[in-house]
C-alpha cells in the first residue's frame, strides 16, 4: 500500500467515524462540515507537498 492509499484509507475511516457521531447526535452538522473541510484540506496540502518533494 502506498502512502497515498494509506491516507485515503485513513480519511475514509475518519469520515465514517464522524458520520457515526453525527448520526448518534453527538456532532452537529456544522461541526461535521467544518471538521471534514479542515482535515481534508490539510490532507490535500500534505499530499501536494509530498509530491513536490519527490
């Protein structure tokens, strides 16, 4: 598995966990959207930097 595959797997797991929290009423929709945006933006930036370094 490549680093990119691991990152995508981890993001999918994160998204699923957040969705469960939202479905259980433990996370508001606004917080869900904000978390998703921040985590995915940071992951994209990290992946972009990794590609630029190689």
